[in-house]
C-alpha cells in the first residue's frame, strides 16, 4: 500500500509543487528567499519531468500479483481523496 501513497504523494508534489509554491509565495507574501516554501523545493532534481517519468516507471515495475495491483489502485484512490481534504 506504500506504493500507492508514494505515487499519489510524490508525483502530486512534483506536479503541483511549482504552482502551489508560486501561489503560496504571493498569497502569504513570503520572502523571495524561499523561506516557508522548502516543501516545494527539490534541490537534487534538475528535471521535474524526467524525474517523474523515472519515478513513475520504477513504481510501475513493482512485481506483485494482480490482486495486489488492484489493492494498490484502490489505496491510491483513497490517498488521493485524503489529499483533497
């Protein structure tokens, strides 16, 4: 089930992080130094798109039976629902 949360959480953070970073900076009037926004900074990742593709492919390679795959999908749907609340 951890795979489901990794997929939803980290792919989501990388996908929406840049947008949320900019919105939070503007709305909260945070300093341009990046204080208060470290959650959205991925210093070791030079290409978000490339990293997401690699990360997604590695998660997709997890060798489990079909029943477990379906459980992972169900858990990912629940995790996504939690993220929306």
